[in-house]
């Protein structure tokens, strides 16, 4: 069990004569960014004053609960791969097989995707693997097309001017990072697998992510959301005793019989799917202002250790979904069978 959640500074802090950090300090590539800690029980340095880049996902965590943000972005606590939810594991697997199909490189390893290792690493259930395999086989059989000349997993590395008046020593830029699934010269594509696909077809619910991607690149004119419905066929009645291979085949045949049900917006003429959203559908000025306001609140929270808990969302972080960090907040310790500390970034 890991129990140290001191919000002020770590017990290992040992300042040297060269820098205002300690011997365990590991600087980030950008000298203005908050550095890391070489101790395995920490992630970011708790005493370094550099920025932590914002992203649409970290902003969502901060808006939901400041302590959730602290645990994820500063302490680097993650749910162990094997303990992640079934829908999340299937989403990771689907993203991997599609990236591999188009010769993408796994940004976590710097190597081509190894699907077998991903299945083993996340301990993905055989039935969930069968669902993704059925979808993938149908994807290939339907000869789904994408436009060529894209950049897979294009990285966002953006600085937003901070136009709010502050005193000396306060940053004047906001760092924003992230990744596009596929990026073209004037548009981008995001691929999602979901049991609630309609969520990704409403601009209101995708504005944080999609709006951010528009915001950081003025040349982007539209986005295509390629949304795939998670198979939900039941093994009942005459299918009660079917094995995973039989289930996979049934998923495959069902997808081929009604491709537009699974690949939303599928066209038999073009062999493409997805829904297009234009830049003008998103209020980018409002989103820009939100980033600057959130950055100020986040910076003040770091100055005053303002990582308070929001217990109103613990059991409903998303509709009907409990927060992954509830156990940590409730007992102020961390089960090492359930959670782990993120590894520091590796440059390939």
C-alpha cells in the first residue's frame, strides 16, 4: 500500500547547490515545464514551479474535481491496465487494431502495435476480444476507405497567450498538448468505439476535445467523427452455449448485415463512415477563454495546495459511473493491485 499523499512537498526532497530541486529531479524537455521525480512513488516533482501542460482530458478532470486532477496529473496515479473497465479496454484494443491496420506506431513504445501483447497487458476478456475481432474483420470485408496522406497520432504542442493580468513570475503562456487520431492538411478524424455512440454525435458533448483540436490549428476546417457501436449481442437461447469463436463469427455476420448500425454514417457507395462537424459549429472564443480561466485557477491551486475533494461527483463522474479514484479519496491510501504510478515520458 502507498499512503503518502502530502500536498506540500515530498519526504525525499533534498535540495542541491545547482538547482532549486533535488537529486531525484528529472527535468522535462521544455525547461518551462514542471519536471519529474525519479522516485518510483512520485510522478511530477511536487516542488518544481514549472507548468503542467493542459489537455482536454486534464481540463475535464480539473472541472470535475481538483483532487482528481492532482492525483492524475501531479501524482501520476493511474488505474492498473488489468483493472480498467471492459469498455475502456475494448476502446484501447479497437484503437490499436485500426492504427496497426494503417501502419501506425504505438507512441507508448515507439514500435509497431503488438496486438497480442496489448491483449495480455490489459488482460482483456476473451468475449471482449471476440467483439473487437468481429468488428475488425467486418471493417476489412466492407473495404472501408480512408483518405490518404494523413499523419497518424499527430501531436499537439501549442502555446496559448495568457491575457489575464498577474504579477511578476506568473507564466504568460498556457501549454496545451494532445494527439489527433488522423490529421490531414485541412481536417482531422477521431475514431471512437462506444456503447453510447450518440454521445459522440452531439457537438455539445464533444466540444471540449474537438473544439480544442480546432483551436490549436486555424487551418483545420472540419472534423469527421468515425464512431463505432460496441457489439452487444446476447448469448441466450440457441446461442447459450456458443464459444468465443462462434460469438465472433456472429458479430461479424451481424455487422455485415447492417453496417450502418455499427459504423455510424456508413455509405455503401463510398465505403466510408462518420459524421462531419465544421469549425463554425464550435464556440472557439469561449473555449479559449475557458482555458485561460482554468489555467489561472489551476496555477493558484498549485500555489496554495488547493486540491480539495468534490464528493458530489464521486459516484457519478459520468452518468451512472463511479470515479476510479474513490477508494484513494475515501481511505487516503492506494492499493498497488488496483493502481500504479505513471512512468516518466521516454523520448524515442
